[in-house]
C-alpha cells in the first residue's frame, strides 16, 4: 500500500502516525496493536485525529481491535462511517478544506 498505490486516506493516516503518535508504520502491514506499536492512549489520540481530519464520527460501540491492526483496516473504518461521505470523497479526490476546491 505504500507508494503510488497508497490512497489519500492512507497517506493522511500515515501522517497521523508519524507526526502525532511518533510511530513508524511498518510497510509490511504488520499489526499495529498486536505488535505493541500503539497502545490504548495512542488509540484515543488516533480516534481524535481521525474524527478531526476526516470529519467523521466513529461509533465507539462498534469498534474492534482488528479495526486498528493495519492502515487498510483503519481506512475501512473511516470509509464505512455513516458520516464520512463528503469528507472522505473530498480526501479521495485529493483535496481538503485547506486546498482549493476541485474544478466543477
């Protein structure tokens, strides 16, 4: 998923990990939680940043540990959020609120 094939959502997530959580995401998709790369405090920070950056509301009652094992799993969590459509579509199109609006 790293490199050209990585989505805008995944690149933003990778930025959260490196800039906010100070964690380097393994390129092989190794488990983030199961390998101890993020703990419960980091999960809270991650969820806060996800809600802020992607303008989604995460349903905490529906969360499972496997939702945070890989960038792909976290991306799926964002995409399946019922409140994500406008922000996620904008992010996937390659722009955000801080970027100029895409052409009509």
